């Protein structure tokens, strides 16, 4: 499950021109730069980074930490990490010459069969903090003639706003269609807006700071309104479904009890006089029992869905529960294909304050779904690791995948012929009640990965060693076959 900033970076379009503002620490840029680079490499685009020696080295370290082989990508020309001395000739900046140089880079990338070219330019070092507003305006204007919608390139211009004058920052703010501030990409309302920039608005706040605050407030307000509207719609739908489900559960339970009583009487009669009744009758009664059990399962699902959640919180170990669920599920199912099980559980995992039985229900649903998606066999991978404030749990299969048009967390949404479509809706309810997040990614024919994030307990003596708690778990990787 990607962060919101990562998702916004992945939604950038060819030709996008962004400014990225940070204050003092170059590390503030990395949350946006790393996904910007990763997205380009995944699309077979060349990436060129211009900075000073210190931030080049830091970027290389961050790229390695994110799983990118810097040496290999540099050798094949995908990554070009340059310092100011390698990029900028001595003397005054000539925007025309530098724009021609950028076009040459893009043409060379295309001739090398790259599908595009991305740039990240550290303006504080490349242009120097003493650059005049007029020089910067010329430079950015040239870039805006190159990076237009549909152009096979993207560029991020990075500004340490504590190093530039307010006049220079005004130019930076009005010359970029998009702005990266902190953890978000903002549509820049001030892009080419001379009436706002040249107006006589009086404020005690310097104008660049005021413009940035307006961008942040506008985005936050829009996001809050959208989230509130979405929550209201979901609450109304769920309330209506819950009311209907309660009545359905009551009526179906009464009807089912009557049917079950009839079946029991028929079974007793059949046991007394089995020779006089045809074999078909016994088969029909067995079919009725199976359908009755199926409807009972639906009633149980509806009851869980319609009733308020009451959590019995205790300190539990997610990896241990997941390992037990996998073991029990594999042993209980007569799966027609061969299933490889791989478990990657970190040692010394923090516990979570949770209702263990309800989380077991969620994991049981996910594991069963994964196995049903692989009727001919495949691989089930389970992961559990600690993050800064969360425990991250993943269940991945190599099955048929989920259609993109399906909203699988909506009640009664299912692709199974005999499914009711409540399992994942209940799973989301349970995870949300734990102040956690559940999400998934899927490709048709390539499998599905579900990810759950749950807040962990503060570090303390209640930490459990997964390896000692579960026979199914290996701290590195354990693989076995299940028939």
C-alpha cells in the first residue's frame, strides 16, 4: 500500500514541471524524490539529478535503501547523478544554452531507447543562492517552453526557500504548474497569475509564505470536504444495510429453524424405514442439510455485519496468529492443487493491542480467498514486519487476480458463484475499528496482495519472539508444499 505522496507522484503526466520546496535539510526532499525516481525507472525512463557532492552521496544511499541497484543503473545509463561542477559551466547562467543542453539529454535518452527522461535540479546549488529573480524567470520560462503536456520528460526544480530572497521565491512560485510541499503535490494556483502576484494585497506575512499557506489550506479544505462527504455516504449506506440485515437475520433464522426441524424428522423416519425409501431421498436430504448450513453461514455473516463491533483488546502477536491461520486452513482444506507456502516474519516483533479473535477472522478470510484464487495451485506468501508506528502484514497469492472494476470492500460484492460478498466488508469494519488500514493491489492473471497496517504497542517487555512462539515461522524464509 503506497503513501498518498507516492500515489500523487505516480499520477504525474508527461511534460509536468514541478517546484519542490524544503527548508535547510536536503533530506526533506527524499520522500518525493525517491518515488519520482522509482516511478521513472519502472517506466524505463532515464533519470538525471543535478546537485552538490553531499546530496548526490545522500541520494545514492537513499536509492540503495529503497532497493535500487545504483551501480547497475548507472552503468547502463539509466541514472546520471551529477554535481554542480559537472553540470554548470563557470560564469553567468545562460538559460538558452542550458535549455539546449536539456533538449540534447532528452534526445540522447530517446536514441538510447529510453521511453522518456526525468530531471531533478537542485536550484540552490546549481544556480546559486545569489541568482537574480530576472535570471531565474528566464530559466524557468525556457523550461516551460520545453516541458509541455505530452512531452516525454518531467522535471522537478528543488528550492531551499531559506536560501533565496522573497523576490526570487515569487518567481519560483509563479513559474511552476505544480508544487511539492511536504507530503503532497499541489496544483499551483499562482502559476502565471500576474493579477495576484502584482496586486497590492497587504499582509504582515511575506508573500511567498502567504502563497504557500494558501495552497496548503486550499488542498486540506478540499480533502476534508471530500472525506466528509465520502464518510457520510458510506455511513448512510451501511446504516441502511445494517437495518435491513438485522430484519433479514431474524426472519431467516425463524425460517431456517423450521426447515432444520423438518429435515431432522425426515432423517429419523428414514433411519427407521430405510429399506422402503428410495436412495434418492437420502441424497435429497443431504443436499438440504448442506444448503441449510450454507444459509446458516450467511446468517452468521449478516449478524457480524449488522451488529456494532465490541473489541476485547489484549496484547497479541500478529505473526503468530497468521502462522496459525495458515496452518489450520491448509490442514482443513482438501486443495486440488499444490500450494507453496512462504513466510517472511521478522524476529522480535512488537505486539498490537487488538481483539485476537476478530483479527483471526479477518486473516482466515484473506487466506481462504487466496487459496480459492489458485484452484490449480500456486504460491501463498505471508509477510509480517515492524514499521515505525505500525505492524505491516501482507498476504500475497499468484492466483487469478481481482477485476479492476470491482469494489471488493462494498457489501455483497463478489466474483464467487456461491459467495455472499460480506467477508471483506466485515474485514474492513474490523480493521477500521482497530484504527488500522486494509488495502490491496491486484493484476488479472498475476495474483493479489492484501496489506494490513495496525498500530503497534509501545516497546516494552511484552515483545514476543515470533520464532519461539510459532513452529510455522522462520525469521528469514520458510517454504513448504501443501497438497
